């Protein structure tokens, strides 16, 4: 789960079933400190570079599903405007740099989940697009599956099916690679369930 505790006045809403590590900004006498999990950085660039390297390592560790569900999936992740509008609570000491840091780190986290689904090869074909809110109202269209991440977490719906299935992950799994694999397993199970209904 991705949590942000930002004494600077910027706090993000909890994003259910996020995979990644905690992010925070701390104001100290020397300026801002950027945290990802237990690791601290003196600049947002340094923190985001570390996050990017960590995510690349996660993607490289993902192996293809032994028995793919198949079909075509459209993955919708929040646009930058949607992240700024609905994922960040603003306080009286919000800074432009702090807002940009949280927006970018959140976008990267959502993109990680989408990239991990592609790397797992659960589906024959995957396309990623951005949404500006209410992704549950988007039509599955010509796709077999619509997978979307929003402020409430990740969900999936299937072509010709009215039900939206939340993608739930065992929160006892360690944050990081273990939880990312649990997320991919949950996507597989939900898609397989929809395919066989």
C-alpha cells in the first residue's frame, strides 16, 4: 500500500492495493528531505531516480504466466490531472516541488502496475491509456478486459459482464516485489474468473 505522511502540508489519500513503498516529504532545518520507505534523499530527483531504478529491477524479476488467460486488455491509469485533483490533499505549506514529487511518484507507481501486467503476459495484447476520473464508467469496448487503477484501488471488468471485480491483494505480503507478485496473481485470478463465467 502506498501511504504518504507529509508534514509539509501535502498528504495523499490512501491508494488501496498499491504495491510500492511509503513516500514522504519532511521539512528540516536544511530544507526538504524526500523519503521512499526508510530511505531518505536530499532532492526529489534523487528519490525519483532511486524509485525508477527499483521499479526497473522489479520488472526484470517478473516471469511470464505459465498459462495466460489470453484476450485483449485495456489498462487505465490516472492522468497527471487526475492525480493532482484526487490523490493529493493540499495544506497551507504545500510547495510546487512537493506536489510535483508526489504526482510523479504516484504516476510511476501506477505505471509500474501496468508494466508488470504486460511483463507477466497474462493477456495476448495490452494497451495502456490514462483516465481523468470515473474509470468504472469506461466501456470495455472491443477489448476482452478493462483493468483500471483509481483512488479506490485496482479493479477489472470483462466484456459482456456487468460486474466490476476489485483486485484485492493479501496485505500480509511484504511491500515491494512480494506484493507486486501477489497483485499480478490477483489480476490473473480475476481475469480467469471473468473469462470462465
